[in-house]
C-alpha cells in the first residue's frame, strides 16, 4: 500500500490523531499547572473542557473536509457515533462555561 496524502481516509485519520494529541497536551498542561504551580480550579476545569472539545472534534474528522452547507443539512444525523460526539462536545462546552462562571465568582 502506497502512502498518499490525497487519500481522504488518510487525511481524516491524521486530523483525528492531531485533535487527540492536542487534547492530551492541553490536559497535561492543565494537570501540571494545577498540581505543581497554582491550584486554581477554574483553570483546571477550563483545560479539561478544552481537551474534551478537541476529543469531540477528533471523533468526527470528516467535518473538516465537508462544505458548511452540507454539514448544516446533515444536522439531524442520529448515528451512534454522531450522538456520542454531540454528548462529548456538549460536555466540553458545559465545562468551559462552568470554568468561566467559577472564575467570575472567585474574583
């Protein structure tokens, strides 16, 4: 098998891997700053939320290669993977919003 950058499946695999690597890096940074530097809970929650958002993007890498009009027209896709991706994305948004509210309340 010849490795080709033009293959759509290869591009999707690479985008998914990059999203998950970014998520791990953000999570590692959040844990490092929480335990060894500052012990600020909103910052840790924000890092976990951002990492969860990148994991959600990595679950559906095909969205990076589709036109926006096609993505919007397929908004009612109810496969198990899209449902899981939606729940993970909503969890990430919830964590980010909670971290912003905690930071606002702590100040």
